[in-house]
């Protein structure tokens, strides 16, 4: 796997915040993120899914600490 794959995966920084109406710098509420994951808009769906995945990486996910 590439060393900095996350930097390449995020094309438009802040676009998920803008599309969900959450100010930049604030945490996106879990309920809004869940609704975005089930959206009919495919790009919004992908962005929400990536945000959820990146959140797991920061905490360590189900596998524990890294």
C-alpha cells in the first residue's frame, strides 16, 4: 500500500462538510453521516463512507491500538 494514500484519496477537502451544512472545523454528527451514507447521490455516499473509514483509522478501529 502507498505510504500517503489518504492524501490522494481526499480530492476536495471540506466538500462533505459543505454538502451536509456543517461548518468547517466542527465534527459531523453521526446521524447526518449515516443519512449521507444512504443518500441517492453517489459522490456524497462515497465521501461519507470514506469519512467513516478514516474515523476508524484514527481511533484504531475494531483491532485496537496501532
